[in-house]
């Protein structure tokens, strides 16, 4: 039966090349654009190198200090004091890492007077390399002793090592001049894609406590406000709940200790999933996010509009099969059986179109990678200007991607084939058989 | 023929309903995606109000190699020395010191509300820009003054009036109803009520950002405590290329053009600065997404129309042969089919636009104009809602008509 079915479909493709080509092209286009959107967000959400623990990673980027006397409030990061007193002492957490936000790029001095190179640098701590699973080509991560002592050591990416030193081997122990400071390289890692935003950098160095503290705003008035952001790794949902309780206790103790300012965490720590879609700290629901609303709108129209479009094509196609359906009804085929058959036959075309669409989506993601991954971001900042993010195989060829394609194909097939087929099969048998071909 | 077209459309309504539905959906979506693109193109076509040609922003950085932090005063002094050295270069016409958020072309610009003595309850929201007296500010930016106002040179030198400000034409009209306001007083809301600033000059309108409409602007010399280093704006002489100048600076910056721990990090022509600002604010992304969606829907619509009308011409072969036998030419038949498409598109666009109009009235008519910023914009052709809606609807209609006619012509020419 499956063989007959398959032969019938192949015959249909050959018989009506016009219908086949239009249907498959329309489906491919719709699936391609849908998959571009879906993969761009999949890359931000799924575990990719080195952010393998995204599911259990939480972020605390801001705090709000609300003045009690008037309505003024200050949204900023945390100071080194806050990091050491509140976060490094947390009990319900696997790992805690803090990093200093760097508003402008850093510059590395190229040897032999070749000038300077702008790089992305992270000023962090040794725990950073325990949260993110970097692959070390040489050496090791920042050490606790160097961090405590304030020694200038750095971990660099392999690509940067090749640009600066001409090679990515025998780099450990060499000196990197960045920001007019000399760092001793202690490790070389495989460079991550800039799409892994939380962990991407070309140089990783330890933040200097004293220097970082002096950069904090309103120091003295708000000693816990500064420029640090904190990343937390938990092992399970239960630990996350306990962590939130512990942080709530910290907030309560702080607010009870003074009455000038009220500390609010605004729902933090934020899960990775939420952080991808959240535009502002104050958004309580994902639907408040412009990125989420834009994504839902775009996905709906990308499937719905071409689906309605192809309904017309299928309605025309069904007309030529009305007599066939009429004869089969006289032999006892029920409407449900015929409907299922028509929808399944169309599913073959949809899957063919889906395959072409997926290949087209891959091509679009690679060719337009400079801007397509940030297309729905309302505030991209200066992230990708002039840079081409690395798009790796694990991002494009994941099983989840194929499952998504299959799911969208099913949805698309239902939208485009179900209604016109059902309407066509409603006709009485006599009328179907007498219908002029 | 029009009656025949309507009869044909009605008799095939079962097949045409899907196309019609799709045309309505695409009309609404096309409106959403075409509107920002049309607005951006319109805004970019407006004069900037200042001359961005050969204007460059010079960003400075500090050398922290000795791990010693200079005071802000020391760094400011170093910046002034660099500015003086740049002024001495033959390629440079003029040099200004500007502060971020009070300068044309930067990402964030201060805002405030000003009122007048006679209209204290109707303040006007405006951008606030700061300039330094005696530094040829208006000449460097190429901002022109209105007749009846002092010349740009006089305004730059500074009229000896305490708290003197310069305003743009649109601000003057918004607050006073006329642009002859030299000598009138305005007050910044939120400040001391007795503190008035005197208008010493009126200049032509400027656009603070490349993507936005003309806005009200007040230029003041009041230097608020700026806890930041200034950056340098340079006007190059005629015939000097910004890229060559940038290369020359890069070669010299470590030797001749540094002072103390300050040195020149980069030079950015104002055109590039505008593109960067548009990107950071998501304007570029939005336009790219809109264009990508527009192309997608038009191609998709074209495929659907080609498919539908190809089936129709196949089904209507007998009818077409009969018409040909009665003397109808191929041209007549193609015109009839195109006519069916035109009528369908016209009806669908009308329905789609009316449906979207209801939505706009619910969310507020300013939502179609204030896409990227609120409140400061002066009246332009796009501030008239009816005009704005009509223009964009017409553009959508023309686009859809072109796509549908192409989709019909491809199968129809085979008849």
C-alpha cells in the first residue's frame, strides 16, 4: 500500500510539473525564511560551545537602588564589595563568576610596531572558566593565586594568537600588551562564535579589584553599586529556588540595614532563556518584550500568508480531481479517508519544499550572517558592526533544527491543504462525477 | 469589458477567494513594512540643516601604561592641546570641542522643555545642544541664521547677553508662532522660575539624527558640569579626503598629536557616524527586516498569482478559443485577465487599508509616525495623518499591482 501510495505521488509530481514546482517553491520560500528566524533564536538558546550549560545558567546584570525620599532610582551593576559580600558567599549555587562590563573596545598592541588591533576583552575571574566549557589548546585558565595577587595574566583565543604571534602554539608564557599593560599569557582557547554572547571574547583577563571599585558610580553613597555583572551556575531547579530565597534574604537584610535606598533585583537572577528575549530589566512577562512580539508576528505571517496563498493553488488542483474523488466515494471511501489521503499527498510536496527551504535557509544564514542573527534585536548597539560571527556546524545541523523543519512543514501543510481539500470533498457524489473536467 | 471582468470574477469566486484573502493579508503586512522604509527615505531626503561634508569626529583615548590616573582637569587640558595642534594642520579648517550628548550626530542628545513668559503652561519639548563661544561653532557646522538674526559668525562669537541662547526656526514657531523672536525670553522647565534665557538668534532647522525628522533645538552656552572628556569635531578644508586625513593622523598620532596621556584613537566621518548611530538604535536592522519581508511576500504573492492564473487559463481554454473565434485578439484576452487582477487588487487593497486604519485609530494615529522617537518633531507633510496614510497606501497599491500584473502576464501571454 505504501508502495502504491509512493508511486501515485511520483506520478503526480511528473504529471503536473507546474503545480509541483509552484507548490514546492512556495513552500521552500516560506520554510526558508521561517527557519532563518528559528535558527537565529535556536543559536541563542541551545547549548553551543562553550555555553554548554545554558539551561542552568542565571544572570544578574543590574540592580535598582530606589531612593526612599523621592522617586529617583539608579539602575546599575554591582560593586566589587557587593560581589564579594553577597555573591561569592552564596551557598545555593554551583559556581559564581563576576565580570566587569567594558563599554568600549580594548586595544592590543601588535608586535614589531604593526600598530594596534581592537579586540573584545572580558575582565572576569577564574570561576568563569568553570561555568563555560572552553577547550584549551594550550595552558590553563586564570588561576586563583594570580587572581588574588592581582597578577596580570591572560587567556587568549587561538585566532587572536595567530594574528598577534603568527601561531597558536607555544604561546603560553609570552607577553600580550593590551591597554598599555603587559599580560603574561597563561592559556590559549579555541575561539567561540560571537553569537555566544555571554562568553565570547578574544582576551580574558582577571579584573583588578581596586581599579574596578574606583570606576563605580556614586561610590560612598551607594557602596554596592558598580560595574560588575554576575553569572551563576546552578545544578537543578530546586537549587535555583533555594538560590532565589537566599538572594531575597540578602536584599531584605540590606534594606533593613539602611533607610536611604531600597534595593530591588527586579526578578533577577534571570534565566538564559529569558535573558535572550528580555529588552529591559523591568519586563515581567515575556510578551512585554518587543523581540518576542516581533518574532511571534513574523513567524505567524511567514507561515500563514504563503499557506493561504497556496490554498488557492491547491483549490485549483482539487478541481481536476473532483471526478476521481466522486468515484472513490461511490466505492465506499469516507470523506475522512479521502481528506487524510489528500493531506498526506500534499505532505510529500511540503516535505520536499521543506528540504529545499532548509538548504536555502542555511545559505542565507551563512551569506548574511553579519546581520541576520540580530535582525529582531531592537537595540543591537555596536555589536556586529564590521564583524562576521562564526556560524558552526553544531548551530546549523542540530537534530533540533531538523525537528523544527518537520514541525513547520506539518503546520504549513495543514494550513495550505486542509481547508481547500475539505471544501472540495463536501460536494455531493453525483455532482462530483458530473463535474466537467 | 469591465462588466465581463466583474462577471468572470464573480463566477469564479470559489477559486479567487483564496487569492483575495491573501491580497488583503499582504496589504496589511505590506503597510506595516513599507511605512518605516518610506519614512526613513523621506527623513533622509530632508536637509540636515548642517553641512556634514568633510566633518569628522575625533575620538580620544588615554594611555594607562603607568597605571596613574590623571585628574579630569589634566586630561581636559591635554585634549585642548591636541585640538590646538590639529587646528595648526593645513588640512584642517576648524576644530571644535564637543561633549557627548550635547553634540549633533551623537547617539544620545539632551532633551528639555522650554516655556515662555507668555505661555508658561505650554512648554515645547526640545533637544539641547551646547556650544563654546568664540570657536566658530555655527560656521564649522555650516548652520545658517535667518534674516533678522545676527550672522553665524556673530552668534559663534557670542552676543554679550547673559544666558543668551540660539534657537531653531521650528522652535520659535512652536513656542511663539513666529520666527522673529530675537530678544524674547524662554525658561527651562524644572529650573529656577526666575531664570530666563534670552534668545539672541534664530537659525535654520537642523536634524539632530540622520534618520529622524526635523526637531526643535535650543543652542546654549551654559556649560553644565561635564564629568567626561570632550571629543573633537574637525571640519576639513575643501578637497581633503577624510580617509587620507585619517591615515595621516594614524601615522602621527603617537608622535605629534598626543599630549600627556591623551592620544587620538580614531577618526570617524560624520556620514559613518550617522550609519553607526542608525545601527545602534536598531534602525538599520528594522529596515533590513522590512525589506526582506517585503521581498518575501511579493515573491510569494507572485508565485501564488502565477499558479492561480495558470490553472485558470488552462481551465478557460474553451472560453478563450470561442473569444478568439469571434475576433478577440490575444491582446484583448490578456487585457481581460489583467483587468481581473487589477480589480481584485484594488478591492483587496481597499479592504486591507480600511482594516488597518481601524487598528491605527485604536492604537493612536501618531503610532505610524513616531516610530523611533517621540514628541519633538515639527509639522511636515508626514505629520498630516491623512496625507501620510494616503501616500503609504498608494505605494502599497502600486507594489501589489505590479506584482499581481506580472504574475498574471506570465501565464496569460501563452494564450
